[in-house]
């Protein structure tokens, strides 16, 4: 079995462990120096706020202000902004990240979330229902003018999240989502792109050519963006033959992510 891109991941972890071990004495003495400086600034009035434990945060001095790259960061932000601008009557999400995209949208409007996994707590502006989108009984035809499913369809039918094994699960889910939309309704959709394959039971990777052939009978493509293998956003592009032929430069063992805004024909 090919391990693929995980080889580099584990190599990186081992190198970081070695670096951390070598630099540990320096970090410890730097921490003690900062602590002594803080304690030297105490006054009697400050003694109600004692330092009674060490909680080292070694890396934060040199870290960035936050993460502003990667597929989830960009797709969540991009699609939430588009939904804000398009302002649908009703928006349903299927399986997207609760602590990313769903939270973004819930900050300015109501959002209904469908997921095969349970959700244990209530969230303001979020209505949740646990269900399987591959099951036709859960589909209310023509029920909404706006749906999103980000980084989700590639998992359908692979059993990763407790869903039943189904080779064509992604296609069943795709057609059921289409059935839920009203004519001219919007579908915000993202999925991995690259050399087409299944990495079981994590996900499918789709070629851009196959995705377009799957989408075209059902939707007009309003906007296309992709996040490359380095986590950088390439926004609102024309889909050229070159992008199709080389899968947006994602033809190795890794993958990028395609992000579509679609309108139902």
C-alpha cells in the first residue's frame, strides 16, 4: 500500500521533534528570565494576582498572527461572502465545517445544517438535522433557493463518517442536492481536485475534467476558484483548457480544492 504524502508529514514531525529537543534549554532559561522580570515589577497592590504555575507557549513569539491560507480557510471565507452578497431566502448546508463555514454564515443569517453525524449543542442561528443525503427519503424536492456543501461530497459512500459504503455515493448525493434546489437556485460546492482516485476511506480526488462533465448537465458555472497544493487561493478564474488538462497544477500525489458557485439550470 502506498503511504503517499504522509511520508513527508512524518519526516517533518521527526525533524521538528529534534529541533524542539535541542532548543529546549534555551527556551527554558528565556522563560525564567522573563518570569524574573515580571516578578521584579510587582508592587504590594499586585500581590493579589500571583504567578503560581508555568504554562510555556514556546512558539508564539515567532508565530504569525493567525492562519490565512489553506483550503478550509479560503473556501469557508469565499463562500460565506458570496452567500452574504446573494442573500437567499433560505440557505441549507450539507456537511460543511461547523467551526468554520457554518459559523461564518450564522454570524449574519439563519442557516439550516444537515449532516450524517450528530451535533451535541445548540448554536444561535443554526438549525440542525442529522440525516443521510444519499437516502432519497431525506430529500424535500425544490425546497430551497440556496445550498452549500464544502469539502463533503468526496466522502459520501466511503464509510468514514458512519455512512453506508456506496461506490457511487457522491453521485447520488450530488443528484439529491440538485433535486432539493429550486430552478435558478445556487449551489456552493467544493471538493479535492487532482489525479482522479479514491484514498480509502478518507476521500475521493476528482479530476477537473470529470467535475465539469458531472456539473454541466445540471448547472451553469457562475464562479470558479481553486486552492492550490500550497494552500493559496486563485479566485474567480476562467476555466481554461490548460487548467483542465493539468488539474490546476495538482497532478502529483497531493491535491488542491476546486470551489464552485453554481446556478441550477
